[in-house]
């Protein structure tokens, strides 16, 4: 480093910044990418992790489903001022979500009632307790075992450094497009650099979008001064900001006068007539039992916006009241970026592309960690490496392979833990982190090459045998789901098999300590024999 604080030329400074901005939070970024990648199929993972879910039956009419949902909420939360019913989506056939906000905590200390109802019966879904894919989705931004506020800021700092690493990486690689088409296998450090370049460049647009949009999710938490300077921090100012971002969602004022609610069929028919027969995505009943009560219909959005216009009807006489205004440009941009981040608009082919891009993000971080240790190992050229480098070499295994080991163990725990176990969903996650910890300990205790082979082989076997475990512990095994046309659960098992076979190919290419020792011994014996022959003039 020069005395003026810069690391040589501009590109050299950017290379230094690229290395350290990515390395400091590498473990966190890898965790976020792994969990975020799985989150693109969180609904499908939920379905696989609850094998008790019945096959989707023919749904009742939209009006009947909505009435079922509101009737259920009226029984469970009679004092609530807001009821929500979300209708079944393509990815959640046979299920609808109902939600009621509570002004006071209930007996469980919760300020809401939330339930999934079977559309065939209008009764709650009864299945094993599990975190499912939703827990993985939550961990990619809220982590685990940390207060939400702390986790939000930790993830925000890591995301900002990730964005910085991406930008400086583009500046650093002057042959970025030439290197993209170059992959030299079996070349040590050069191979890791090629793999890092390819995984980075191939998904670069995706990763720039995912990091930038991720920062927008918590704009006001990360930059509270913006709201403070423009609107203040009092509750009325916060309500004004929410109204700006989500026009039409303001809570209506109650009239304080009781009234009888009409059946939703009338407002629904008018809504369908106004929207070319397209059913709403959700319906809210605000201030039920009050003269000011109203139904609010949320449209299914088109394109990348998460929310369509909101139409309001009187729940007392069925009159059309209003339609929400078009969001302002900044609010619309925020909606679009959040929808892009979560892939909410994606059909399945595009969702798989998101998933593949997320895997490339995992590969980018993992190859970056390996490249860092390979470069520093080369500098020591056979001499005893410092403790920090040796620790990092062992930690790489516990990070890159250990976290997927914990993730697959999470799915195993879903099938092996007793269904009646208290706090079952929490124990699934505890086992994920316990296995990850065991991986780190194993990486530190074993010879490095042996540890890599053992952990990769274990991960491959766990993936390959997961469909077998599913067949032994549930009725929704691969043969049954393929026969029934249940593509969601079948795809989960097939994906596990695909990862297992891919890992076996990786395992075969890993250098084994025993093979290396044998080769070294054979080479030494050959050299000694040649030397002896030379002395004897043979």
C-alpha cells in the first residue's frame, strides 16, 4: 500500500476493494444466496414438507370461497376491524389464506389470526408443523437467532458491500468478456479464477438487480433521515407515507353505527363486470358490522407490479365507491423492484431461471473464497502457512459444503422428527444449524483433502437418499406423485436426485489424501530405484 493511501493504480485499488468488500461478509453473503435461492420455490417446498396436504379438489365459486373465509374470520376474531381473504393461486391450489388484524393480543399473545383454509371444506389445513420454505425465505433477510432489527442492519451492510464488490469486479476485470468464455480445468488457481469469472459474469445482471432491489426493501430503516427530513417521524406522518406508497389502503374511519353486511355476491359481480371477468387476488372487509364497512377488491397485477388497482364497495348496500389512484412514480418503482427481487410475476420457466441465477450467485461467493486461499497458499510456496490462512482453508469447507449439508438435514428432519413434537418447526431449524456446526468441526479436525471428500460424499448421499426417505415416511413418494401428476412434489424429489448425481461427479474430481500419498510414495520409489540403478551402472 502506498503512503498516500491508494493501492497502486486505479484498477489495483478497485481490485483491493473488490477482494475485501466481498471477503469480509462472505459467510453472510453465501448464507443469503443459498437461502434466497431456495426461497424462489418456498411455496413448493412448503407443499413437500407437509405431505398431509390433500390433493387439490375443484374449488367452489369465488363468491362462496370469499364468504367461507369471512364467516371463518367472524367466528375466530369477532372484534377485528379488518378481514382479509386471499384466493387460491396457481402455486397454491386448494388453499386460501385468511387473516384478521386484532386491536388487542389474543390468548397466544398474537395480534392477528392467520390460517390456511381448504377450499373444498372451508376448514383449516391440518398438517405437521414445519418452517417449510417460508422459514428459508425469512432467513435470507432476517437471519436466525438474532433480533429482527439487528438482522436487518447486518444484512443491509452485507448487501451494500456485495453491490460494491460487483461494481468493482466489473472495473477490475478488463478482459471480462474474454474471460467469460475461458474455463481451464485442472490448472489450480487459474481454474478457480476462471470459475469465479464465469459464475460472476453469467448472472451479473441478476445479481446487480437482486442486491440493489434488496436494499430498497428497507429503505426507511437504512435511511431514516429521508423520511425524517421530508415528513417527520410522528404516526400521522408514517400513515401519510404508507398512503403515498400504497394508495387506497388507508384504514377507513368507522361511523360508530351498527349495520348489517350484505352478501359479497353483488359487489363481486359488479367488480367482475368492470374487470372483464378477471377474479380478484384478495378481498378485504374493513370495519365489519359498521355503517362505514366496505369491501376492497385487490386486482391480480399484470407485468412486474405486485399490486393492481384497489376497488372499494359499500358492504352495507353494495354501491361502488372508488378505485385507488395510480401510484406515484417513486412508489411504482419501489413496487417494481420488489416484485423483480422476489420474482412474484414469474411463470415456472422464469422461476427456474431465477433459481439457476441464485445458484450462480452461490458459486460466485464460493469460488471467490477458494480463490482467495489459493492465491495466498501459492505465495508461501511449500513453506508453513500462517494460522489465519490454514483456518480459512478449513473454514471454506464448513461454509461452502457445510451449509448445504445443514439445508438437506433440514429436509431430513422434516420427515424424521415426530409429528407431535412440541416446537417442531423450531427443531427443524435447530438441526440445520447443528449440522452446519458439526461440518465446521469436522473440517477443522480431519485432513483437509479427506474432509472435502467425506463431506461432499455425505452431501451427495443425503440428496440421493432423500426421495427414498420420503417414500419410507409418507404416501407422496416419487412414484405416486408422478402417477398422480403432482409435478410439485415430484420435482422436489427429482431435483434432490439431480443435485446428488452432480455432487458425485464433483466428488470424483476431488483429490484424495490416500491417493496423493500413494502417488508420492510411488514417485519416491521410482526415483530411488533410478538412483540405485545409476550407481550400479545398470
